[in-house]
C-alpha cells in the first residue's frame, strides 16, 4: 500500500494524541507486539471503533484501520510516537 502525505499527517496526528495523553510506552509496546499480526491488530481497531472515534472523524478512522494492516505503516507510527516523545523530553 502506498502511503500519501495525507496519510503521514494522519499518523502524526495519532502520534500526537498518544504522546499528549502520556500513553507512549503502552502504545509502543502494543504496536511492537502486534506488528507481526498487523492485520489482526487492524481488526482490533475495528472492534475498538466506538471508543476511538471520539478522537478521529469517521473517514480518518477507516483510513487508520486500513493503514495498520501493513507492518511498515505500524513501524512508521511507532517512529512518529518515539520522535514526538523525544522532542517533548528535550523541551
């Protein structure tokens, strides 16, 4: 799956929400452990849809679910979260 600039901005938005809520360690742990099973992880997002839709518009949520099916996109999200966390600590 080809990732667009809009997709990258969406990943950064998700990473920003994770870091601002101080969920970095838990999110990275979950993402790393589910990377080999990224499709199943994306289906977990479908299951969690009622809770997560609080933070994202419906169209964005569907796109995130589709992006999380690919291990490379999961790694991109992890890197975005870690970068934002490091930037936050350096301030």
